[in-house]
C-alpha cells in the first residue's frame, strides 16, 4: 500500500511540476455534434487518412488529406494529397480532387495547413523516399490554394523524421516551429523509441534550424510530438508514449531547448493528442483517446490557460462488434463555439487508419 501511495504522490507531483496545481473546474458545456463527411476506402483507394483544414479569405474551407491508391493501406504505400472544399461552413463538401500527386519515392502523407503571418498558405507534408529518408516539405500558395509552389525541404539532414498532421505552429513573434520525432535507421530498422525535437524558422520558412532533442527518461518511447504556445510565451510539447499517458515538457526559449519530461493528466494509449487554442479566448481544445490501451473512444476537452481540464466529454465512440478506432485529429475553429474536427475512424485492427470522418460540433457554455 505504501508503494502505491508513493507512486500516486510522485505522479501528482510530476503533473503539478508541469501544469502547476491543477484542479477540474466546475465549468459545464453542452455539445451538439453531427457527422458532415465520411471518407471510406474504395476500389483502388484502400485508405483515406490524416488531414488538416484551412479557411480561405472568401470564406470557403478546404480539407487536404492523404488519399492512398493501389492495394495497400500501409504507411509506406503509395498516396496522393486530395482536397475537399466546403462553401457552407462545413455542412457539405465537394468531391475529392487530387492537388499533389505522389512526389516521394514511397509515399506522401501527414498534411498540415497553416496561414502564415504574411498571408500565404503553407502546405506541409512528409515525403517518404525510403526507410531511412522521410522528411517534411512545404509548398506555398499566394492565390488562396488555387496553385502551389514547388516543394522545398524543411530538414537538411537525411534521416527518418515523423511529423503528424495538423502540427505546424507559428509563434507570436513569427517563428515557425515543426515538432518532429527522429526514428534513426540503423542495422536495417528504424529506432521506434524516437527522439523529440523542433525545427525552427525565423525567416518565413526559407531556412530551418534543427534544435536539441528533448530530454527523455531512460527506456521511454517518445513519438509524434505536438506543440502549443501558452499565454506567457512558454512552449509546451506533448508526446505519445507506451506508459499509459502523454508526456509533456516546456521550453522557455522558443523551442530550442526543453525542460524535464514528465507524465501529464492526459491518460492515453500510444496514440496522438492534439491541443489547439480557441481563438479570442485563453482556453484550448484537446482531442485524444482517454484510454490506456485502445483508440476508442475519442475524447474532447476544454482546457484553461494552464491546460487544466475545464470540461470533457466523449466526441466519438464505437460499440460495433468490430469497433472503429479513432486517431490523428485536426481542428478548425469556426467561431461562436463551432468547430470542425477530422480524424481517422476505420475498422483496421489496432489503428483504424483506412477511413476518415469529419464532424461539426457546437459548444455552449452553461452559465
């Protein structure tokens, strides 16, 4: 019993070290949700997965995702980038249109769309040439996604880097940060334990600097990092692990170096978390799997300025005999408490990557 108590005390201390003394607020919300788009696999299209949104200046919304072709749904199988367009705030969507044909030797995937401070739209995605060469590239549009520039590489050193969809952030000072996990290829295989780090650009993505690895406890798995800038300018990095929760760490120098990593209050399997600021508030929205083993159900939470839970609920759940798995979310705020959220929602054992879903939700705070 003493050992259990000491473990709990240590766990709470770690959480307090990252987040400060945290508590669950009495805030209450009402959520309405509806599915507005399903992207199931089909003939010569074995997988539709992980994408991101952006709103154009004319009010249209685009969603770009990985559209696989051929017979395989593997992460290393062939894929293009396809686009859906909505002209009615996400209620209905156009038919898919391929906007980037596979320009990597094996695969292209993991899209992040970002409106740069200079007005351009950045289309970031992984180009995978081999098991030892997977790096993020970016194309830019200066005409609201009508045309795209040629791709440029954000990572000079050839190695295997994983960058999830919907991951790029731009700090208030204009710095662009790419959170990445290095899975170095050696002796015929990738090191799946991973090393988390950032690539930084201070010149509008003309060049990127690879920064230092985040400290990792011995024996830990650090995969698929994400970032969020807090109100005081601190950068919070979160990573998926195999230990039953997301781990977190902070940077006070814009993502160059990182403090000690510790477990967070985001209970989780080895599946990604996404945290996004809610515009014009000091709050954040989080989507992840609140389960230690499975990617079902999918949880949504409203967080306060210190990333404490204000309120949480189930966003999606599958009770089917062959249950769906939910993962790799993207979030777009529509204003007035409305959001579009995309995520993988397939039946593929363990992962559920072959199909995607877009839901539209509205959150109303109970005063």
